[in-house]
């Protein structure tokens, strides 16, 4: 391990060269260098070296008091923030020091030298070393001195002021020392220096942002009594005249220099992170500062780079919680960065041989912005252009699921995207599926198998271990294809969910994906949502963003030019395409926000009126989308008795919580309407959960779906269902009692048996019971049974005969997504610069 403390002479000695030959990425200074004229006040002060400097640097403290809007008695200036740090611990009266690690190594040394026992609070690599305030809060005890860097060093991650300030206030029994040595690179508005809390001390350095470390200038703000003790301990003559005059000059500079530095550092940091993450085996971690922490695929990278290329990195082997494979690299100008990346791409036993699989990610400004459909479009476009492509969504929350050929369960949207790639659906395409079973909880399906029902808090606690499964699934899938098209969830701007994110920007970062952010212009406010979402992104997240897609537009896209120019001015990212509203597309959507997403048929004068009962926890609603393309069917979604009417048929769809939905049906009066219709001879069909609703009893002894152990159902068929722990997941072919072939897929915990005679039984090819019939009542466990064009027409013709209408026979409408995918891909291709996108992905 190289130990040099940023000393160029020592580095040159180790490398066997002159100091000027070293390209130093180990020291964290402003990549733009010091501001113009910074040394002039220093030189002018040389004329006064025969005089004593100001006691306590009073004029500098006065300027800081004005800037931070604090009483001067709350501020102490000193010969660098590190000296003040070493003086403070014994003055605090703390019982122990609780130090967030990995962090600046000087924290623990200062506390031990001050007589305080040290306890570490370790950040977790599986959480990307991001501080979880709730977990830290559990470790804080009254009497603690809690020390953390914000931004942290060496990780670079920072908590926003809106999160950190209330956290400190919520623990009044502890004293917090927040080290803001690099805060200007995150944003001065995020500083706590001007916050007057009785348990808060903030340390600031002037040398990092202004790139003048040799002048040693720092300050602390905090409670007056503690600052008075600190001032007394350090003595009267705390800064030299050159340091005071230079600090005053820097503080008087217009705000443009720090802000320009912040923006430029953000850009350079994003490009550096992208370059490092593009090297196989390298992984960078989120940073808001002028440096990055990364993990290399070897333990001796700093030594090799110094010896072979005269490039210096900071080894992080000495940092608690890290090891020799971790390094810190400073953000430097583009030409220096390229020299580093070129060295890393060169030959050497420490460099892997293959880069990451190119990846494109579709995220949205909100749910239902069209992410899943656009992902399917890009899947088909890539396929058409000769690439082996696969879809991926780390975590999907939907009741609309699909069974893979090997019996696993994934989101229906990923099944459609797999079809766009002409692949069989694979559980790796959607490793986590959440199926809500209450307002506060969901069944969790991991790698295709249900692992239990979890409340939100329980699920969040398991996210670190789930992230490993997500990464493993992605890496395995990506290793088999040329390109991966990823889909996000919700919005990356949901700041309340960022700490536990494993589906949006964190996933994009792991994949090295370029991100397109889609917005639904049909809802309104799409450009505000673009700019607003961008504003919530961390700098490392912005670096992943390629641009924006306007979705569901009605009109002439050339009229949007001014808005697009505005977005690019505000974000630096272009609008890369405008996608038309695709009313007649013919693809199933991801969730049940909107049922109608198919090519509407030309309806005949006489149509069958079919009512679909809209359940609260409806599952696999796309089972009934095929009816919408039939010329003689009107499908109505009904949620109240007032809308029930006099239908020709009633359908009870699948449900993720049969007991809860049954209670709602009874409360609303729809249960009585369905029973009344069945008794009058109206055809009633129940699929999966709908089958269970038609029976007499539902038993759930293990609380699989709800706390109700026994529920009396509608009683229209003599059936009893028992919920079993083991879930049935399979593609199924079978036969009706009359020998008609049926097919679909099963997703259910229930095991249903007859309790009385008179039932026709549907069986699969192995003889298992998969459905029941009696008169006009039709109950089946098969999702997708109506996707079959011939079977669907057979069932509809039965309804026609009951009305005295002639059957149509044969196939009257074809339900398939192939044509829809081709039309969608052609339209998106016409509206997006695909060649430019390919160049950005590195596939052309």
C-alpha cells in the first residue's frame, strides 16, 4: 500500500521520476484550480510581516458571521479545519465518539488523542455506502459526540440539508460535528453552518474549493459556550496575515466561482464515473464531491498505476470498512481523466478483458408514463437491427403477472417485452415482483417464487439482501445478450424512496445504462416534470441521463420546439423524441390504471353486453382485453350496482385478496347483483380468484392472503377452496367436459374441490381439476383462457344462441401482439434518432 499523504516528492521517489512527471489523482482539490488573483492579497500582506496578525482573525470571523447570519461568538477561525478538529473533542464533555465510517481517518485519531473512546458506525457496501439516518439514529446515545463528513470522505456521498438538519434536531442528547470540508462541491445551500442548534458544530475549510491547501484556513460554528472554550484553547494568534487576507479576498468573491466549479465538477465527475463503470470489474459509488470512491478488480491498482504510468490514486485500504481493492480518485480536467482511463484500458493482469453489456433504460416522470410500452418498442427495434436483446425490470409492483415456461412468475409487462425480443419470458427479466394484497403490504415474488407477504417497513429492511439477488439476475441475463433494455418504476424523482432504490438510478448505474426519461404530455405539465425531476437528481444520477421522451402527444411535434429548447437550457439534456398517443396500439398495459389499450373493433349494431366486475385487488385484468377486439362485444367495467344494467354475461376476474374483494362486493351491493343475474340465467364466468368467489367457502388457515380464516363466498357453485402455502405456477393445457381444448397459465395458492354433485369438471392433461361448469356458470383457474381466438368465439357464440342470434363460428378477431409491436417499433423509430442512440450506447 502506498503511503504518501499527497506529497509529490514522495510519490516521485516511489515512481523513480521527477515530481512534475506525476499525474496526481490522490489530492482532492478544485479541478479548475484556484480563482484568478487569489495570491495577490497574500503577496500584498508580505509588506506587513513585521506586524502581529489580527488576534483571533477577528475580521475574517466578522465576514463569516455576516455570510452565515450568526453571532460572531458562535464562530471560531483556525489554522485549517483539521487543527480545530483536533482541539475540539476533549472540550465537548462527551462520553464517547460515534464516528461514521468509512470516513476521514483524522476523526478517530483526534478523539482518541482527546481521551474519548471511539465507536464506529459502519456504512454498508451493499447500500453503496449511503448513510441511512434511521439506522444511525438507532446507534446514537445521550452524551455521544457524533462525527460525520457531509460530503463524506472518501465516499463523497452527502445527505441534503432538509434531511440532515431535522435528524440532528431529533437527537438533542448528542453533540453532532458535521465536517463540511467539501460542501461547496455539493452546493452552499446545503450547508448547516448557519443553523443555530444547541447540539450542532459545523467544520468548514476554505482550501478545498479554492485549491490553496498550503495556506491552512478553516473555521467552526457551534454553541457559543463550546466555541468560547475552543477559542481559548487554540490561543490568540490563530492565522497568519497572508492567510487572513487571502481568506477575506476569497469570501468577497462573487458567487459565480463556487457555482461554476460545482457545475463543472458535476459534469467531470459524471464523465469520470461513466468511464470507470464502463471498465469490467470496476464499480464507482455515488458522490457529491470532487472525488469518487471506486472498487477495482485487484488489490494493487495504485502501485501498478504509479509504477507503470506515473499516475497516483489514493488507496483506501486503511479506511475502516474498506479494503485494498478500494481507491479514491480526484475529479480532474478531461485530458487528465482520459490519460487515467487510457492507462486503465491498457494491458495488465489487473484489468479484466470485457466491458459491460450495453444497456438502455426507460424511466418515467410518473407511473403510467408509458415506460413499459416504450421499453417494448426499443426491444423490437434492437431485434429488427440484428441485436440479441432482452428486457429487465428489477422490481415491478403489479397484480398483472405471467407464468414463465419453467413455472416462475414475472410481471406481465416483461412478458410482453420478452415477446418483443422473441424470447421466452425468464424470471431473470423481473427478479422482484410485488403483488399488493393490502394498502400497506404485498406478496413478494423473488426470482419467480413467492417468499411471503411483507408490510412496507419489513420489505424495506430486506432491500439490502434483495439488491444482491437483483444484481445477480441482471448480470446473468446481460452475459447472454448484446444489449439489455431496462425499465424503471414510478419516478427517479421520488426522494422519499431514494435511499432504498433498487429499480431506477441505482439499477441504471449497476448496468452502466443510458437513461431516457419519459413523460406523459397527455396528462399535462410534462416539461415542468422533466425539469423538476432533473432538479431532484443527484449529480451522479444526472450523469446517467441521456435525455427526455415526450410520450402520448396529439398534434404536430414541430410546435414543441420552444419547449424543448427550454428544457435543454435548464438541464443540459435534449428531448430525444416525441411519441404519438397510440390509442389503437393493441398491447396490454402494465397495470389496471387503464383497461382499454387495444385496437378497437368496428362494432356491429347488435353487440353482446358483458360486464367485468372491477375488483379492488384485481389481478391479470388483461385476461379480458381480447373481448375488446371482437365486433359483437361491448365490455363494460363496473364498480357499482347503478352501472350494472342488464348484461348478457358477467365476469369475475382474478383477485389478489379474495376475502377483501368479497367484502367490498357485499358492501357495495354488487354481490347481490351478481347472484341475482346468475339466478335469472345470465352467464357468469369466474377466473382464478373469480372462481373462488363463485364457490361456497374460502378457507385460509395459514393467513396466506388475509387474516380471515374462513369466508362465506357467493355460493353459486358447490365449491370449497383452501389456501395452500405452496403456490401453483404453471403453463397449462386441458379440456372442458365436452372435450373442447383450453389453455392458459395458473397463478394461485388456492386448491378448490367440489362439495356437491352436478358439476362439469375441466381437467388438465394430467387429470388435475382446473375448472368447473354448471349451466351458465363457468369457473376456471386458467388466466389467458380467452386469449385463444377459437375458444373465445365458441364461448361468445354460446351467449349469442341464448339471445336467439346466429353464431358467427370460426375466428372473428385475432388477438396477438406481434403486429402491434411492429407498428409501435416503426413509429418510435420514426421519432427518435436511433443511430445517435446506438452511438451513445457504443453498439455502432
